[in-house]
């Protein structure tokens, strides 16, 4: 990675305190990661101790959710540390969450409130991540804005 995209730790300290928008985006990414871990652990426990229709699918689904939780959790850590690379995984997480939220909203069950919450969190996080203040805090410059 080039030094143009990743500010030095001293540069982040000189830039002042972390913007509230960046902290909020990191918090939302961490919330999503923790929710994935909780869902994965719940599926694993139910798959191993309960009577699921297909024990293998339940265990595989639980492990998959726990592994998928790594992406937003690592992104949240990077956002808190003002690492420019962290915005990409955070944005990808939000984009992946939107179709999931849509599917939850199409259900005729208690999944509808979960879909509403997920949609609100994903859209809010996307807005925070593309905000110019967040972009500056992460040291990301647009194309053609090379520092000389």
C-alpha cells in the first residue's frame, strides 16, 4: 500500500481528534460484527444441542456467520485507528447487508423488525463512510489528488 493512502500515525494525531462520524461508522460496523457472532454462536449451539432439521447445515451456517463477522469487526478496528484500508471492507459489509435487509422485510414474520433495523444501520453506516469528513480523517484522496 502506498504512503499516499495510509497516513502515518503521527499525521493522524496531528489531524486532531477522531471525527464523530468516523467513530459512529466504526461503532455500527462493530455492532454488525457482534450481531453476526451472536447469530453464529446461536446457530452452532442450536445445531449441536437441539433437534434441527439438518444438524450439518446448522453447524455450517453458524461457523459461516462467525467467520463472516471478521470483516466488519476488522473494519471497525481499522476505522478507529484511522486506517484508510478499513473503509473498503466497511462499505462492502453495508452493501452486503442491504439485500439481507430486503429479504427480511419480505418475510411474514418477526423478521420484519430485524430487516428494518438492518436497513437503517446499513444506510446510516454508508452515509457516514462516504462523508467527506470521514474521507479526510482516513487520509483518502480522490483520483488525481496526488500529493507532491
